[in-house]
C-alpha cells in the first residue's frame, strides 16, 4: 500500500499522489524546459493559467526559471536532472520516487541534488524514496533498507545499522588469506572471513588486537587497516560479500552483480 492506495487495484489514484524520476532520461531534449513541463502538466489534467503559474514556480524552485525557453539539449547533465525533478514534482505529489537520481552527475551536481531533496523533505513535507548503490548517499537517508538478491536483509537508520557491528573492522592483506583466516580462528576467539585477498575481522578495540595478531603470524601480514564500521560493513555482515561501487572496473562489477 502507498498512501492508502493499492498499486495493483487502483493505479490511477496512486499516480496522482506520487512523482517519479527514472534513472534513464525521460525529458525531450528537443523541447524547451517550459514545453517539457507543459506537456507533463497535461498528463495530470493541469491547464491554462494554473499550469503556467505552477511551471514558473517549479522552475524557480529548481533554479532554471531563466532558462525556461531554452532547449533541454543545451543543458548540462545536472540541469537536465533538475528538469526531471521538476517533472516529478509538478503535480504536488506527496511521495517522490527516485531511481539512482545522481547517475551521470558530477560531484557538484550530486551535492546540489541532495540539498534540494533535503528542502523537499523539510519545507514541503514530501516523502522521498531513493534507490542507490552509493553508500555515501545511503548514509544521508533518515531510514535505510538494504536489499540482497531481492530480499530485505537490513532496515533502520544508518546509525542503528552500523552500531550492530559492535566493534572495529580490521582488514589484513596476506598472500594466503584462506590459510591465515583459518589459523586466526583457531588461535583467537574471533570470526575471520576472506574478502578478495583480505582477511576481515569484526572485534572490539581493534587497535589492541592488531599487535597480537601481527606477532602471532610474523611476516605473513602484508598490510592492515583498522576502521569504524560503515554501511558497507553492514552489507558484508548481513550478506557475506562486498558491495560493488562505481569506482570498480566494469569486468569486476559483472562478476558481483549476480549477488545483489
């Protein structure tokens, strides 16, 4: 149920209450910003002066009123994304759905988009539902759901989810990580898992444990890191495998997508 509506039984009523911004571009680049919104308004039964006033209002809100009569094909990626948002918000929806809204945006445009989403939440009381595979974006959310292979594996605030790790995260790089992980488990009361070429540990006061494990296996540990838990650590903790990011090589992503 969404806003009291059953999407399967009453899709028309639901569409009037939600706005959608797709991952793929849905603006017409050959039309102006104003024309894109004019046609969008007609889909929702908006007409005449009322529609013109709303288009002016929403273009001012997304900072593009001065570009209203210019073709969208002349806009930057960030500006086109703002037109997408304007389309989704034109009919005053109570819920805004965004599918990876920052795809293709530079860091500055990403920051601007998230600032605007915060304004929508705080000033216009719009519920914003975002899907993303970027953990730094997930950390901005008030409430977070983590999905793995179509199943809900975690739900809560980012702070609640990272607290469940209950300690520090240690990564040990070694030439034979599987062997090292087995001997660490036999030597210490700690669970050791292998991620790529690293042995991963979750333990309280990790900085105190590091000297013990280095001394126990001299010369085998090539490098190590100790950090506080992140949302990626929550994902690993709940699923047993890493989360790929935009920075990883495409060939590596293809091997991991089947797990998500």
